């Protein structure tokens, strides 16, 4: 008896391969997102720190709304 030609076996095999393929795609996507996240964090670390302001502490803290 040859069971490899039955539709049920083909369907089950295809479903198993599809499930494995989907899991593999998700793993690759997760690794790509992690790599992108690490690259973005490294890029943010290279930005210079803003210089401290020498202005009066009250200067620039109030917005004049009179027209």
C-alpha cells in the first residue's frame, strides 16, 4: 500500500512545511529587527551631548501670547 499519493498525506505534509517556513520567516524577521534596533541604538550613542545653556534660568521659559 502506497500512502504517499493520498490527498490527506499531501495536505498534512504541505501544512507542516508551511508551518516550518512561517516559523523560519518569523525568526529571520525577528533577527533583522534586532539588528536594526542595535544599529539605531549605536547611532544614538554617537550623537554629541547638547552644550549646557549659559542663559538666565528664566529666559525663554515664558511665551508672550498678547497680540
